[in-house]
C-alpha cells in the first residue's frame, strides 16, 4: 500500500470514529481522535499486526477500541490527553500573542488560584505559569517607568502656558509606548485566563476519583515534602554524582561550575527522572540537575539521586527504551515527556515480534524549489564617465581641436571610368553512350528415355535408350 493510500485509510478511520462518538452524544475533535488512534496502535496489549494491510476485522477492532476509550467518562488519562490537545491548539506564547488592551493585577491573583488545581493534572501549564509571572514582572516595570515619566512630564509643563513641542512630544511618545505595553499584557493574560477556564472542566474526574478519602490511607504517617524541599535536601556535596563510579566511556558528567550555560541545557523528559519512570512504573519524580547531568549521545539526562544516575550509566539504552515502552502504555506521557522524536517512526507489536519493522516510515524527503532574480537592482552604468581628470582634459582638448578641422576628399581623373567586371561560362552537360543491339545464345536441353525395363511380356529383358532431345528451334 502506498503512503497516499495509507493516509486515506487513516483519515477514513478517524472520520468514522468521530462520527461514531457523535452518534453516542460525545463530540470529539479529529486531532484528539488521531492521537487516540496512535495510542491504541502503540499499546502492546492490543497487539495490532501492522506488518500487513489491515483487514476489515482489524479496522473494526481499532475503531471499537478508540470509541471505547474516547467515551470512558471515568478515565483521568483521557482527560489529561484532552487537556494536552486543547492546550497545544490554543496556547499562545508571549512572543506570538496579539495584544491590545489594559491589565489588572486582580486578575493575575485569580489566575494563580486556578493554577493550584490544574498544575498537577497538566504539567505543561508550567509555560502558562511562567507567562503569568512574566506578566506580573512586566507590569511592575511598566508601572515604575510610567510613574517616572509622568513625574518628568509634570516637571516639564508645571504651570507654563506654552511649552516647546521638542520638550513634550518625545515624552508623549514614550507614554504612548508604555500604555501600549499595558494593553499587550492585558490581551496575553486574557488568553491565559480563557485557556484556564476551558481546562478546568477536565479536572472534574480527577477531583471525583482522587478524593481526600482515597488519598488519606497512602499518606498517613508520612511527611509530605515539596519538590523544592526535596531538592534542597539532596543538593549537598555528598549527594553529587561521582565520576569515578561511572564506567561507561560514552557518558560524560557535567556540573554547573564546569559547564557553560548549564541552566539552559535541554534536559530529557522535561526534567523528570527517567530512571524512576522505568523502575517505579511510570512514576513522575522531578530530577535534580544540581547533583550532575549525564550526557549520552548528545542528549542530557538528570536524575533524582546519584544512585539512579549510576544504574542508568550501566545500561542507558535499556532505560531509554523502557521510558518509550512506558509512554506506549500511557499515551499522555508522550506529550508530557516530549517524546515526539522517538515516535516519529512507530515500532509495531506484530504477532511475530519482529524488530526493525515500522508501521509508517518517517518522511525524509520533500519537493522544494528556489529562484534567484537576475538583477536585484536596475543597472545604471554611464559608460562615458571618467574618473581621471587628465583623461577628461585630453578629451576636452580633442573636442576643441576638432572645431578648427575640416574633412577633405581626393579623386583622380580616370577613377570615374573604373567598374566591376563579371564573366560567365556554360557548365558541361552529361553525356551517355549505348550499344546497337543485344545478343544471346542457347543450347538444347538433353532428354532420354529408357525402355524395356519391365520385360514386355518376355522372359528376356532387353533395355533400349531412346533419345528425346529436341532442337532449339523446335522448343
């Protein structure tokens, strides 16, 4: 099956799943359906044989599984995926937002209250938290600049009846820019507020399933520590990773004091400990880069403690593959841990478990074209231009001398009788010869007959040869 045919089949499956959910009273977007189809195919428990063309039974099984998952009203995992899809489709960063109106500090405080509920369900909302904090800091800076500029304007104007425009207009322009900054922050915060309002209904199942009564038996007698407290307790020199304990030559150990731009390193799994994800069955524990970061194949990994780093260094590929397997069982981890590059080509769970096969090859080629203008700017070359003043002087003298000159012509007495002469000859003709007549000779064709071979009713056989040759004239 070609790639175009496969895409057509997938689109038909997505539309059929969306229609089936709509018939049962649940409207879902095609983006969510597409993500769910991928999650069902990735789940090893479903064991789809994608090494061959999907049969009608396979398609029906895929549709049934996707519809059942999308209609599960008691699935925190589904609500988390819904929040991730909505967030990706609607989130606008500070750089991309179109901003127009004024900001109020009261709305900022209400946003922080809403994040207390959503942060545990959508860790991706850290970006929104950062934007809100950035809004607050930007507003404080704008307020300080606005107050200082207004004070300077009052000192300039005072009680004067007329003020030079050169003194006040630049200040008016600066105030206009500050006011525009307030409007920009207002629009960005409004977008974030709308996103939070739309995400809050998805947390209903989390509140119903993870009630205090359900969680209380698991936390009785335990000290609940925040991530900041845990990181502070594990940031001493004794908790740091010891490079001597790492025997893998492919791994490089990095520390804050020996690495430039250490805080900007792109830590894998969005800063969560990959070792904990595998060992504790998909448990999300934030890592502590302060104890050291391991570099393996140009990727950076941080861990919750040094023992996790030692075990990871002994078999890094095993833990990397383990995280991928965990994400296949819990598809919401794909977005959370930023594993899109690992699933650019999907390894199937075929019946024979053959490695190396893919359900879909990654697109590595595309048609492209470029064009360059022949002349970016119209040429204007003056060929008579001369930079050398001595050359200009020479040309000027030449033109001045021409004013005193005249043109002369000479002709001899007999030159008017001269003319061009031509001659012409007849070309030779083709000549042929022919003999007077044609002649030929002929000879008679000899012919004989042998008689008497059959005996002619006598006991003695007498053979006679009869000459039957005819003359040439008789033929």
